[in-house]
């Protein structure tokens, strides 16, 4: 069911990419997955290339690098669709704690209580922290995200999963992403 959506979106984005987002269509990034194991997450690329290859945990998001197509993809969260590949590979699930960029996650493991425990389950394309808190940056925001992730892990069930799916759909179709 999700593969046709991915294929149709990828074709449309592929057609628009040369005009509004010059460069590679996909972005690959090392993320921390279940049991703190690294994996490569796939996304539609939304940023202009840069010479700096590592962003510190306290560095702000570089909004000036977001492309025209990237703004739309982020707002609708369509940039996350290629992670369906990660779901099919068993590295992610549809719902769960969002996986963090590996170098940031390694810092958070040392500095944030509960961060390791959030990796007891597979990370998800969407999750409670994404729908209720939104995009976070830096250690202080990550602490709030961890609390939401741990709440999800301890209280996971049909109603909570349904709530997350519902809130995700509202964000996607309402264009309320980053």
C-alpha cells in the first residue's frame, strides 16, 4: 500500500528536482537505530549541498540551505517517504522514536538520561515526540523528546498508535511540518 505512494511521490519529486532542488534526489545519513546500532536512513534531499559535513548538536538548523522544493517536502513531511525502504529492510517501523543523526545520538547517549532506553524499540518514520513536540534541536529539546519517546514505549497500544497516525495525517495534509 505504501510502495505505490512512494513510487508516485518519487516520480513527481524526480520531475521537479532538476528545476527546484538541483542535485541528488536522495539523501543518505547514518542514524542510530534499535539497540543503538547504526543504519543508513533515506530521505528526499531538501538542503543545498555544503562543505561542512558535520553539524554539532548545538548548531541551529541552516534554514538558508533549504531549497524551494525542500520547503514543500519538509512542510508536508514527504521528505520522509523514502524511509519506507528502511521499514521494508526491518531497520525502522512506521511508528516509534525518530532516529537521530549518529554523531548527535552518540553525544546524547552520554548526556541525556533515558536516551539509551528509547532505542529498545525500532525507530519510526513518525512518533509521539514528532506529532506532539515537533522538530527539536539541541540537548535541552532532546530531553523533552526522550520523555515523549519513553512514554510511547511504556504505553504503546492501539489507541496511542491510532492517535499518532491521526496526528501525523493532520500534519502531513495540513502542511504543518518544519
